[in-house]
């Protein structure tokens, strides 16, 4: 199998250098990193592999551009983001194809990511002009209190591979809207979409140095140097809780402001009064979109014992209809996992659950190569305490656990160190309200299987992270608050 001519032309159009100070440059050690198609294992493209020194050069450029960008009128910053949104719409088919090629998700899902990811450009284009402070008389009447907001300064943005466009725009758009300059480090497995996006932002006339991109296989070395630099004012990271902890320790040395979008272990609770068809629709979305490789993926299906068998049967029917394959092929319902290592990790969790008594209703095996595929899987009777219930599965495996009472459902749902999102299916209004109050989570979907929206604050509690992206809150991650007292009496 080879790439098609359209794919080859698209790949050739993606910049392959580091984007530093408005110029595309080679890595200083002249090394490159290889980007592969996870559905075929074929090499897609080679791009620059930055050294820590290159990372510092990117930060130099962001620092040099910082004062002028902060002083640029919010309307101008907003209009640049809006132009980028418009250009992205014109190029959306190319971006979707690029996402599918490097990350693997089926094309319709990639188109969905382009729509979602693009919205951050539009939303924060609109928010750029709505940043305001407060003004008021102090309590003893002797002065005026002025609270104003300023851009925090140069930011370092690190993104994961599972949503290569949306994870980038969710950080870049609010940072730029707020008046911050940025250095972006995309995941080494999927850097092409970010490089393409940088090309679009360059095309709409973003000033040099405002956006800098470094691609590297040395994420740890490059990041450590940048984070240690006192000129950096903010770190925003999306990725695993494990790496988030490392970065928070590094950030402590300079008391660096951080936002952390980390892992999840979402419960998906189905009560006996749920609309089961709706619950199965929601489950398909929450679990099998992106082949389960989402921080918001449902990890544990907690189902009332009176409906568990029926739910498992209906879910298994729908799951067995998902055809695995390369995401560019029509009719493919589920793409590959990102690497063979990811397939090994998922299989190991499934085998461990089965060895402790779980039953496979459908799936449960790797799919023969080429490519990194795992069968969409449903497991029932997963024993409490199984590793698969405690870890992010990050693969297309639904685990079903039964409960009998609402109290037990809440206890099981909250029995995790994570708290990113929870899904609840019930037709009972009062029960829905009780669950909103009881679940320890940053986000919740009531009778739906997906909650993400550029207009809403995305983020977690507990070890799922700190801070929010999107919504009214998103831009405040990139603003600092200054208070001034003006003596009047
Ligand atoms: P990861 O933590 O391995 O990598 C994320 C990013 O960090 C990548 O760019 C990687 O190159 C970089 N990185 C890795 N080690 C580093 C180090 N020592 N120092 C600095 N940077 C380093 O995660 P991943 O496998 O790319 O993504 C999957 C994880 O991301 C899952 O845990 C998922 O839940 C999480 N995620 C969270 C959200 C959210 O919004 N909460 C969204 C998507 C993904």
C-alpha cells in the first residue's frame, strides 16, 4: 500500500521546518523525525527534530515579539484569528485528511475535529475584545479600586497526539487573543497538522515571532530548558497525568503559572430508568469515537443490574458493526490505535481483566497488520479492583460493571483519582440533579455521549488537572490580574 497522489501532494505542502521568528528553519543539529501512518506503518514525512537550543531560540523569538503583540489592539488580534478561522474553513478537507493520515481517525471524525478545533479560533476571535476589568469605590470611600487584566507574557504550549488540531487551537487561540506570544510543541507522533496550521496563521499575516513551532523527539530535554527559563510566564500542557506531574515539579522552580489538561477515567452511568437506545448511542460516541483514544472517553460503564444484560447485548451489536480500517476508506467505522505499543497496552489490560473473570461479549483481540488495530471490544462482569477499571484504557474497549443502588453508582463513579468528565443516563429529573451534585468531575454529560464545545469551560478536578480551556474561562488562563488603588479622599 502507498499514499495516493492527493495524499502525496498534501503531505508535500506541509512545512517541514521549525517555525521560529516568522521563518521556517532547519533544526540546529540538522536532524529529522519521521512521521508514520498508524493505519499502514508507512512513512508519511520527515520534519525537523529540534534540540534544546532550538527550543530556546523559539522562546527568544516569542520574548522579542511579546511587547508589541501585547500592545496590538484587541480588535486586530481578533480579526487575525477570525481570518485564520475563515481560511481553515476553506482548507478543511485538506486538514481533515492530514489528521486522518497522521493520527488514524476515520475521515468523518477528522472533519468533526476540524469543525470543533476551528471553533476555538472563532470563539476567541470574539473574546479578544471582551476582556474587561472592574472599577469601584473602596469600602471606606477614600479611593477608587481599578482591576485590570494584562497578557501573562510568553507561553509554552504542549499538545498530545489524539486531537492534533483541536488541542492546538484550544491553546493557541486564547493565548493569541489575550495578547500572549507562544512556543508550541506538538506531539512527535502527529506534528503535521500543527505545522499546517502554522502555515495558515502565517498566510493570514500573523506578525513574526507571535507563534513559534518546535517539533522534536526530545520532548523532555527541550521542555526542561524552556520551562527553566525565567522569561517564560506560562505553561499550558495537555497530556498524561504522569508527564503533567513531572512538568508541575519543574514549574515550581520559577513559580510558573500552569494549566494542566490531564488524563481521565470517565464513568458512564446507566440507570434503570434510562432510555436504553439513547444510552447506547451515547456509549458509542463516548467510547468508540477516536477508537477510545480520548481523555473524555468513557472508561467504565456502570449499569443498573436490571438493564445490564440488555445494554451489553445492544452495545455489542452496534460495536460488532464497526469496521476497522484506514480512515480514508469509505465505510470504515474505527481507525487504528496510534502505535503498536498502544495495541500491546490495551491487549494487556483486556487479558488481565479476562484472567480475573471478565467475559468477552465481542472483540478482545488485536487485528492482524499492517497497521496498529485492535478489535472494538465489550467486556462484562469486570471484577472490582481490575487494572482496566483503574487505568485510562485509551482504546476501543467498553467495560461493564453492574450496580444496584444510586448510592453504589455514585461510590463506584467517584472511585478514581481522576475527575475529568462523567456521563449519566436517566430520565429522572431529580436523579439527574442529584448526580450533578454528587459526582466529582469537571464536566458532565446528562443523556449525551459528548460534551466538548468551544463555548464551554473544558477541564478536570482531582488528578485530571488544573484550569479550563474554552468558554469565558479559557482566555483568563492567559491573563494576569492587576489591582490599582487610586487615592481620592
Ligand atoms: P503524553 O503525556 O505522553 O504526551 C503529551 C505531550 O507531552 C506530547 O507533546 C509529548 O511529546 C510531551 N511530553 C512527553 N514527555 C514529556 C516530558 N518529560 N516533558 C515535556 N513534555 C513531554 O500524552 P499523550 O500520550 O500524547 O496523550 C494522551 C494523554 O493525554 C492521555 O492521558 C489523555 O487523557 C491526555 N489528554 C488529556 C486531554 C484533556 O484535555 N484533559 C485531552 C487530550 C488528551
